[in-house]
C-alpha cells in the first residue's frame, strides 16, 4: 500500500500546534510501520526531518504560490498514492478517492474577530470543502467533532476522534544549570507564572493580564509577586495586548520573550510556578498536556476541548469571568498543597496521551479498506 502525506508543515521553522502535530505523528508512523510505502510531499526541503525508515521517501515539489491546490493537485493527478493523508485542514482540489484530512478546530467561527475578513472566508471555505470532500475526517477532540457536525453537517460516522500525544522531551527538568541557562536566555526571573502560545485575542490574554493586575494588588505586602511570562510568536492584534500591560503599569512584571524553541520549553515549563492557559477556544490544547508532562500545575478554561483534555488534573475556570480567573490564579500561587496535588494529577494525566497510540489509530483510519 502506498500512503501519501502532505508534509509541508515540516518546512515551517517556528512550530506551533499543527506543525508539532505533523512532525510528531509522522515520526511515530515511521517507528510503527516499516512495511507500507510512504511519500512525504513538501513544498520545500524541511530544516528538520523526523527519523524515518527506507519505506518513507521525501518528495520536494517547490511551487511559489498555491502549492496545495496547484502543485500538489497535479502530483495527485499524475502519481496518486492509494490514500492521501493531510494532517492540517486543506485537501488539494485534485486528490485520490481515499483521502483523509485532520481538522484541528473551527475557531474562526467561534471568534470571527480574531481573523481578517479575507482570512476568515478562506478558512471557512477550505475547511468546509475539505471536511465534505474527504473520504474520512480525523478530529483531534470531541469538541471539534461536534463543531464539524453542527456547523458543516459532516456525517458523524465519517469522523473519528484521535487525540494528540505528548513528545518524550516533555518531562520534568531537574538540572539547575539547564533551567538557569534557559531562564537567562529569555530574560526571565523566578518565581513566574507562564503562558505559552500564539499571542492573539482568542487566547484571552487581555483578561489574563487584567486578572494578574488584580492579583498583584492582593499580593502586595504578604506574597512575593511573581512575573507573568507570556511566551509565543505574535499573532493577530498583539499590539493591543502589549499596550494593556503598559496601561495597567505592569511592564516590570510582565515579560514577552517571544517564540520559545521546542528544545527550551521543558525547562521553561518545569521552572514555572504554574502554567496558565485561559483560552476562549481550542481544538485540543496541546500546551496544557505539555505543561502537565513537565510537572507544572495547570490553570485552564472550562470551554471547548480544554476540560476534555485536562480531566481532573487542572484548575478550571470560566475564561469570561475576570474576577474568577484572578481568584483562581491567586489561589494557585498561594496554595502549595494545591500545586502539589495538581502536579501529581497532571503527570498521571499526561501519561495517558502517547504519539504511538495516535499513530496506530491514524494508521487504522488510513488503511481502513486495505
């Protein structure tokens, strides 16, 4: 059997959720299956390729524009695999009858103001078409599956839910030298509470900053005020978020270190007092699991997929309630026993999510009619 995979996400240097999903899943498939033939289609040579066996070949087919619908479509017309797998949202216009697509989220429908009108229309059309044109659809959470059924009328029996895994690198870092070097590199001082993700309105960072300002007033005089570290690459309306920090006179306490390399994340997470992820909407919420795997207590939202992923291993709060978010953050910082309990539960919860299982279940979908 010949399986083709759109591996264009491997060529993106700054990995976010969909890039990490593609990389880890392809790496796990390579470890799992050394029998079937694979072709990894890329629009340019990736800077880092997972360790793959001789049954996986890289096919670089450069194209400056419209790579998916133009160049990859032609490849599917001329040399179609038995099944095509697209790990992130968009099928090419020309594709084999057996094509599988992973839909990560429909956040552009839940929060349309987080995108430009043109980008929102593009996401709506391509995701709807891909979900309907695909032979099978993989959703990364039950929340995404429900959204696909409700908004796009995708047949429930067509959609399988397959959860992400946690990469082995995400584990507690205890080496003080490693932690010290990492914090020094990013200009971070302990203690600190940490957010990691794209800096954009959907992540609810304005309310997080306002909640932190409330906590700061309560901590004055009886608790050392931690830094708030907001790590990630800029997204839509980032300037408004940074401006709010200055308006609340929090500039000395709120740190924006920018994008954090994957190799540095475990140390940064392990040294944090807590991980705060108050997002309004997530298709999965991989940072929550990565923090748990590093033994970091987690505070996250009651919305979308986040309770599904966190289970009973995180402190959950209504992300629209700034006062509740502030109270939960203050409690987490002040209560060492609560942090210890969440740390224990989080390590156990994260251990349930493995890329090997994700790869096995994905391969089961791809080979369903083998």
